């Protein structure tokens, strides 16, 4: 288990008020896995990420749930989104202290947010990004329906689509439909080599 006094807290402006995980702090447990499931609203990423986390027996950290649990209103301003991601990182650090695998679920629409994951979990050798996509028509259909944890409607989707910064480094991309969840999970498991570990 990770000793709290061996973790270094750094406080910087913008996106950087989180804990840095060092190689010394994880006691050589290189098997810990961090999976970041990202994509635009309505892509199907949240249901996929939740199911994947259950299979992995990992801690599931959802931006929608963090927003609900920590903020009175489901706002999507730049300030509120920054606070949500900061809180997600802190929850992730707590999970890592217990040597638990983590599945992050959020849009992660900017490169600097994705970079934050890489920088602050850089001591781990198992960091994976999975992007979930969906056809425009299906996204419109999904975002027009009321969902349990997300209020991101089609207008929010269109705004985020304009500012979304594509991931340049190699990563797994999955396209969701209403019928292919099982295939998506299997592809992800093969990519993460979970079949060898479970």
C-alpha cells in the first residue's frame, strides 16, 4: 500500500492542483492499470467505461458522477469542467494508494487534460487511452433523451465538438452502436491484455 507521506503534493495554476505519483511511491507495483475512456457526449463512452470497470474490478471515476456529487448544479462552464477534472485526479490518487486499477470516464476533450493523466501517473507502465466514437445521427438521438447522470444535450455536444482536440498518439478507437457493446468490451480486453490477467 502507498504511504501517504511519500506522496508529493504540487499546487500550480490551471489544471495542476493534484498529487504527483513517483516510482518510489508505488512500491514497485507496476501491474496497476489506468484506463482513460474518452469521447464526446452521446458516444456511448460512459456505459462502456462502467462495464469495463466492472470486468476489471477497477475503480470507476466518472466526470458526470463527480459533477453531481460535488456541485449543486450540472454546469459545463470551463471553470466547472476544470474543477471536475481536478477532483477526478484526487479520487484517482486515493484509489492508487490502495493499489487499485482505475477507469476514468470523461470527454477529456483537450490535450492538456489528457497530458495531465500522463504526467501525474507517469510512474505506471500501464496507462491506456480508449476513444469511443459514434455516428452523428446516433449521438443526436442519445443526447435528446434524458440520461441518469448527464445533462449534456445535443447543443453541448456540438459546442464540445468544435473545441475537441484529437489525440495524436496511438490509442484504441471504438465505434459504438446500440448493439455492439459486447464486441467493444472484447476488443478492449484484447487491447489491454485482460484475458491474460483475469
